[in-house]
C-alpha cells in the first residue's frame, strides 16, 4: 500500500514539476497572466467541474477551501488530499491552494473532524510563550503541507485597538493590543510555516483592529479610530524578511485615502503606503471581493478594475458569503481581458502582478526540480501528527543535509 501511495504521489509531483517549464517560457501569454491573478472558492466538499476546467485551461491560478469543503467522514484526510491533488494535477503550472487556518475561531480544519487542536491568536499572545506559539504554528503548517495546501491566509497582524471590534478583537484573532507582541508572535507563525513550504499572508492591511463594524456586512470606516501603530507589525516583519504575502482589507479611512475608497480599491493605501512607503514589492491578495463593503458600493466589473489599478495582484472570489450570487471565473477573466483590450488597464500592469506571483510560486516546493527529494518530503508530510512534529522536523533536517551532500558530490564529479 505504501509503495502504491509513493508511486501515485511521485507521478503527481513529476507531472506538476515538468509542467513548470511552461510557466516561465512558452505560456507567458496575456491570458495566462490574467489567469494567475484569479483565486476562486470551491462550492462543495468535492471537485467542482467548472472550476476544474478553468484551472486546466490556466484561467484560474489559485483556489481557496473553507469548512464546507472538508469531507465530513472518517476518511477526511485521504478525501481532502485527493480533492486538492485533482486540481493540482489538472493545472498547466502549480496553483496556490489556500485556506484560512489562523487557529481558534478562524479554523477550517477543526478538531471535531480529526485535525490537530488549535488555539486563538489572543491566547497565544496572552501566554507570551514563544514555545507555545512555535508548537501550534508548526502543527498547523505540518498539517497543511501534508494535505497539499501551500498558502495559509494567516497570521492576522491586526492590532487590537478597539475592544468592541466584532470581526477581529471579539473573535480573538488579534495577538494583542501591543503591536510589538503582534509582530513577535506573527513572526514565529511565519517561520514555522516556511519550514514546511507553506506561504503565509499577513492580514488585513492597513489594519482592521480599530473598526467598530465588520466589512463582511458593509462599510467599516476607521477614519477617526485608526492609528499609525497598526502599521508597525508590517514594518517589523518586512525588516526581518518575514513577509511572503499581504492581504488588503476593505476598510475606509479618509485620512489615508481622501476619496474614501476601501483599502482594496485604494491606490493611495496599496501602491502608496504599502509599496512606496513600506517598500513592499511582493504579492498583494485581496480580501474576498464578494464582501458587502465592496458589493454594496461597486459593481463587479468596476471593483475588479479598481482593485487591479490600486495594486492588488490576486483577486479573491471565495463564493462563501451567505446570500451572495456565485461569480464564475469566466466572468472575472473576461472583465480583466476586456479592460486590457480597451486600454483601461495596461498589459504592463498585468505583467507586474504576474512577475510577483511567479516569484512567490517559485518559493514553494512545487516548483523545485529535485524530484527525489520532493517525493521524500511529501512522504514525510503525510505521516505528520501533532505528537510526531519534533521527530519529523529532525528527519527533514537530516534529509536536507543528505540532499546537500549529494549535490556536493554531484558537483565534484562534474
């Protein structure tokens, strides 16, 4: 059975890895670049043929899974892994398979389904224990990597400024009211995920911890409550080289954007504050474009174009907001394609996002050319449990050392 699993995983990896040659050479057409900018939610706890077909065509470069996508049966691990690998096998180049696995209340892989227990960011921050932060982050990262996830939309680096904040503070998603504590704990989260090849995404820029309302359900105006210290975790983590990706949020702050545009649609906040002032040149993911803070004020076509011009690289359409109409990837693709054709968005702007996305994807294990090492690491990740984390980490360390020695021997023979 083990040998059969190894063969299947190996074939999956080889298929994926061999396809990456087209990722940077023959498939750099405008259509491929646009596809890399689209992230779609999956509607069911099974493979969706519509999304799968668009992934196969290269028109969707990322997907996101929620609790509704988790098979609710004893074979949850195998079934979920199969769903993820089905999408990866179909893709002409590696896709981002993402999830919101912050821990605590924002936790798609719940203990009741057989996954490792997690705690809230608030509990982690209050403990002031780096060992605890390290342990739970490592457990999360190992689980995600073993299943095939390569992006975690976490950690939440919002500072708990407003005690009545319904979406961040009351949900215990913030590590602390102290920005230094937020940066330290978030840094540990990022470090542990990097050990397992899982990209982390800091959220929600430029800060959602000072709002008194939830942007899922309408405008969240923080003009009078937002404080510059909400930027400090981003600055600290950027200075430490611990930023893989950043997620924008839909808050309104007229001190930062005179027109009162939501953060995701604001060039002043993204191109100005994040990229120019803080010096970030990595991938910007949008928060869900179907949240009411966007949909109540802007049409679909308008919001897509505004987000791209503001500096968003990957547009998230999670199809997960209750009562919202499902948006098709074909519709999103067409809006962007038409905007380029009529000159509303330049081809250069699309290429900027594509280059950032391509660079980030190269950081994941999926684009490695060392097939043998990848297979071994995939097998290790499969076996990980919370009780085995420490031993597995040592095994991976030895594996890396062994791989390094092999490469040295190979170079010496050349």
